[in-house]
C-alpha cells in the first residue's frame, strides 16, 4: 500500500496537518476485576494527554465503560461507544471507524490514536498505541521498483482499501 500513498495519490486520510486537536480512542472493558487490563490503558492515555500532547486540545472517544468513567471526570469524552461490546461485530466497529474517518476529513481532529491491550499470552497483555489517522506511508526501499500499472485506477484502489484497512485496524484493537 505504500506505493499508493505518495504525494500525488491525494488520499484524504493521509493529509498531514499541524497537530492542534487530538483524539485518543481508549479501549477498555465494560467491567472491572481485570487486574491491570483497564488501569494500564487509562495510565497510557493519561500519559499521552499530559506528557505527549500537553499543550494540545486532547479529546477521548471511550470504548468501554472503564475508559468513559475515567475520562468523563476530566471532561474529555466526546462519545462513549461502550455498547459496541453488547454486539461485537465487524459492522458495528466499522460504524465507529467511519465516524472517526469523517471527523478527521472534516478537520475536527488533526491526529487520531488508538490505545488498546494486545494479547501476548494468558499472563501478558501489551499496551499498544497506534496512530489511526493520518495514515503514515511506509518508507520505500531504494531497491524496490515502484513502477506499477493500476487497474482500476490508483485513486480508486486507495479510496477503497484505506477505509477497509482502517476499519480492520480498529476492529483488531477492540476484539
């Protein structure tokens, strides 16, 4: 996909703007008794708010009641999407991803990040922070010939694949 994200692709999801407004999607569970599962997400999100984006306007989209409870007190929650766990399907998560893409394209947020637990093994969860938008192109190797013929057009491919990839990225973080 990196070959499709060069300067002339014009993808509205790859637009780099000065970062003033940041949205952090904090993904926790709806219930407690999870040990550090929820508290580590809340700690990492607070770290991003206070240390990484200290002077920026930072909002939180809470997915999970524990994230909502933690950040509603700070008056940062723009939406609580905890109900997605009641019927966790790709389509329901895709609706949230579409909302995020719309907010980015409309210029409401200059950067969107996702904070979630990644299952390593039964005893270990790894906290991951991934940039959701804007999409960062992968650096191309000097040895790669990027002379491709696109069918359908490169623009059509980018406009189709990027939203699907973003929906999959969010679904991976939630499930």
